[in-house]
């Protein structure tokens, strides 16, 4: 008898917890689960091709490479090297993402061999003249947003959660983003970006997903469309490699100089 | 002259060492031929400089068309554990033959380990944080024929060891084969009334350009602060130059000891910058300072355009003897970056003397055309130059420069 009461009590608590979960709590839980799901890649390398297209359809192509070091306690570290246009070949950035405070960022200018610490405040500005802002491409730490679960949806033939996330940093270019996360593996399928006037600014669509090491889902293609200017940018990811044995020493200012040659 | 007597064997020795670096790298590469990655690139450029006023000194011309080439070759093997890096540079000026020059900007072999790296050969090293003056940056000689702002450098022969620790990075340099600064010829502008020639400038050191030199630097960052301390002992990169009463020049490269500090605090949109040096030599002691800020208004109104405002104060206790003429000056500048597909940028700068009338004004613009053509436009104006300053000699040398560089 005692046991039954206990069970009922537990069920009630459990039930009430589920019922009491606010959309904010549910949204945060989904974001945390998504982050947890992708943990354990340690380090990765990938080559990128960026195609910029203006509203007249004229195209311009750039090549980049990226190295990432996964950190659990703090945000990830990353090194991006520009291989074209050729006049900026060897220009590189080193970023230490932080969960709570501003990111640390250094820029290397190969023509004069100079390493310059730059402000990471200007996150809403365009990345290399593209439709991606710096903040769209930086490491997406859970703490950088507040969340709200909106609804379940079906997208690309997959079941997805739709969550709203609001950037914590007032210097972000967005009031909010709507994110479609695949229910089975937490991979993002689509993001809508709303500008500071809360008007739809851009849509990012993910395509050509592949799974690496059994659980790390990476899109082979990002398509960012700017609805206000009619411009778009495609990012193609090639030669993804995971657990490549990179360490903290590979994300130093010396590595930044070497990456830029 | 002391300077020229030793030059023969000095060049021979330098060539022998560079050859050894190449041969050694080549052997090492062949042994690992399966994992060798090579890359050839570079640029060729056309340049046209137009000086708006007639020259003050006889022989000076106004129009200077010129060509340049900069080939680059990069090899790495064993996944980047070993590197050979080469950058050459050549300039042909159709008006001033003294501006024709060839330089090996870089040619070094490097081995990279987890915590340290070692390089041998000709290399370029940059230290510092400020924009108007580059005080702590001492390793390389300035390529005086290429840059008015001192940002182009000649390759310096060195052994460079860099060691990373949890309390900062230590860089050790052993150097030799000093490079003299080069100056424009009779036809050229931005020169002294009598053109400075190599043989006019002597060395204080009995070993001339072969004198061994050393430098050490510690650098680290703490949250928003990046800091570096450096010490250099060797031939001064900047000659001490003066003009005799009869108008002839005298000059010498002193042996110097220089301690430097560079510091930047990155707080939100503001970068706070500080550089200072103390230099000691038997001929001249000096202290200099450059302190200021850079404020960036990013992505103005969602347009993607960045506007940067810069302000710096410069001090040099040599006063009138300072070649830079920056004994007490204020630098005000702005940088407009459009962040567009063509990477359009405009830079404006002015240096105003605090005590005198002198004003230096500069305007630089750059834009890419297509995928591999880059255009640069530069204008420099000398206004109300005080006759107490060294650059009084350049007062008629306002110029416009157009550069077209094609990258391959």
C-alpha cells in the first residue's frame, strides 16, 4: 500500500513537472540536448567554398579552410584561413569563443606579417562581403541565446522542433531567430533571422547532410538568402575530418602566423 | 670605407648559408616526397607615382612609372612539421635607377613542434600595435624605396626560436648580415639635397654588417590585454644622419641597445594602444612613445559598413634630430571599410605637429576588380612644414600613387 502511494506520488510529481515545463524551459532543454548530442568530435578540419551572388546573379567565389578545437568547459577555438581572393591569401583569424564573456579574436595580415587583436563586438557585420554575419559562423554556444519552444513541424520530410532563440548580446544584429531542429538527431534544417526591427532578414537552409563518426551530422551546403537585398551566399563544405588530433598549441598566435605563411 | 671592404666575403658567406638551407631542405623533402605540399603564387604590379610640385633639388623628376614582381613559393612536408618559405621582390623604376632593387623578403626553413618552432634563414618579423609609428618593430630593415610609412621591410638573416609556455611566448633571435637602408637617387624624390649613397653611411661597429645581433621578446595575453616586452642589441636599423654646414651629408649606423614595450587593451569597440622604446648608444640616446586608441562603429545602420576612428599621440625626445620628425605630434585618422565583395577601403590620416605648423596628410584607397586585380590609390601631402624638421627637405614632394597589382 505504501509502495503504491509512493508510486502515485512520483507519477504526480513527474506529471506535474512535465505540465509545468514552460516553453522557455522546453526550448532550453532542446538546445542543451542538441549541444550534448554533438559533443565528442574533439577537433575537426574542413575546406570551404563560398559563392557570393548579387541580385543580378553575378557570382564571386572564395576558398577558405577551417580548424576547430572542441572545448567543453569554455567555448571552442577556431582558426580560419582565407585562400582566395588571391590578394588576401593567407589572411587568417584565430577565435577563442567564450560562453559568457566576449570572444577573443586575432587577425593575421600576411603582407606585413602583423598579428592584430581585433574587437569581437562587430559580430553583426558581413563576413568577407557575404550574406553571412560573423555571428552566424561563430561557435554556437548554448549560453549565447535565450530559448523558447514554439511548435513541432515537418520540414524536408523530417519531424522537427521549432524553437525561437534570442541573442543575449545586445550587439547582435538580430532580435530573434527561428530554428528548425531535426527531432531524431538535432541537426538544424533551417534558420530564419529577424533583424532589429523584427522583420525577416535572412533564411539559412541546410542541405546534403552526412553523418561522421556515427553521430556528428554536418551539412555539405549552407544557403543563406537575404530577403531584403535579394543577395545570396552558398557555403560548400568539403573533406570534413574529425578527431584530427589538434591541441591547444595548434590554436596559438604562432599557428595563426604559420597558417597565413 | 669600412662598410664596403668587408662586403665581398660577407655576401659570399650569406649566399653559402642560404644555399645550405635550400640544399638541406631539398634533401629532407626528397626523403619525405610522398607528403610534400607545394604552392606557387605571387603578384606583378604596375605603379605610377606623380609628384605634383617641381623638385627643389637639381635633377629631380615628376613622373615615375615602375613595375614590380613578388614571387612566392611555399613547401611543407610531414604534415607541416617542416616548412620552406620563399618570397622574392623586384622593382624596376623607369625614372630613378637607384630605385631598381631585388630583395629576398623571406627564404627560411622551419621546423614546428608542439610547443616550439625553429626557423633559419631570411625572415620578416612584426612587433607592435600602433598605427602612426612602429617603434618597437626593430628586427627588419625598412625598405625605404618602397614605403613612405615604413611598413615594407627587407628580409633579415636570423636563427629564430619560439617557445610557448602557459605564461607567454618567448622568442629568441640570433641575427647577422645587417642590411643598410636604401635611398632614392638624383632623379628621385623624397630625398636629401645630396642623395644619400651606401658608402656615405658608415658603421660604429668594427664588424660592420657582419656584427652578431641578438633579440628576445616575451609576449602574452590576459583577457582583453595583449602585452609584449622586447630587447634588442645590435646595429641600429635607423642611421643617424646629419647635414654639414657645406651641405654635405654625414651618417653612421650606431650600435644600439633597445628595450621596448607594446600593449593593447581590447575593450568592446575600443582598442587602447601603447608602444614605447628606450634606445641607448654611444652616439645618441633616445626615448619615444606612441599612445592612442581605435574606435570602430561596426555595421552602421545594418549597411555592413565599418567606420574606424583613430587617435594617437607621438613623442620622440631626439627633437629635431628625429628622422621621423615625430618629436611631439598628434595623429588623427579614419578607416572606412565597405565590407563588400570588392573589399573597398578608404583610409585617411593626418599628423599634426603639436608645437609647430607641420601637417602631413595621407589618403589611401583600395578596391579589387574581378577576382585577381587589386587597385590602390595613395596621396600624401606635406603642408606648412617647419624648417626645423628633417622632413622640411621633402616639403615639395606631395605625390599621388596609383598601383595595379595582378595576383597569380
